[in-house]
C-alpha cells in the first residue's frame, strides 16, 4: 500500500473537518508506522502514531477514549459504518480501547468490511492500529498478530474474548 501517496489526502480531508487547533496539530504530527494491503477486494491494515514530542503534550489515560474516538471518526470519511461495538482491555501494562463496526467503502455498498480500530498509549506516542478487513482471515491476521509495546511482548494485539458479553 502506498501510504505516503494516500496519507496527505487523508490528512487534508481530516484537516478540513477538524474542529480545534489541537486536532489540526495532531493531524500534522500523525505518522504511518505500518501499512499492508492484500486480496481483492483489498483488506488493509494500518498502524499510525502520534509522537508526543511533535504534538507538544502527553496524552493521558483519561484522554485515551477521546483520542481513540477521534481516530475512529477519521475512518468515517472513507466508510459508511453501522453501529459500532466498543471494548477495553490491557496488554501488559497498556490500557487499550477498541471499536468494531460493519461497513462498506463510500460509494461501494456491494463491498462488506469489518472495520476495527484499537488504540493505546506508549511512552513516547499514542498509537492506533486499524483494520479494514474484507474477510475473516484478514481480521484474524490483524487481531492475532503479535506486538511489542514499550518492550512488553503480547501474543496477540486483540484478545479473543474482548467483545464477549459480560454476565450481568
């Protein structure tokens, strides 16, 4: 995937919809850490980081849901999404926020995707991993990929039971 070719347009589109100077500053600092594309229709996996030194402030745990929801809003510029489900979990010492929704690319109602985003805070950056999965196999690759966060290894980015209903 040509992230460098698509990121400037995505940033410009997001900048038009930014509602605060802080949001615009964050958009200017965001970096693509990883991107991959496979299949037809294409599944896309992307990781983006917001370095705190560029942003000029540290995002705190209490800010994580707002930051993550803002990142999720960016996906709505490219996808028509249904009602999302949310969750929270931990990977080692890192609190994570996650959202999953079914949807389709704007202008392509015939294509069905699972769109998932999970965000967390590292020592030097806030990071979000996003999947636009065209099939279950792509979603499994995204969720079951091993990660290392600030030196702490986890067997999977997303625990298998993160969206299970809790008994009431």
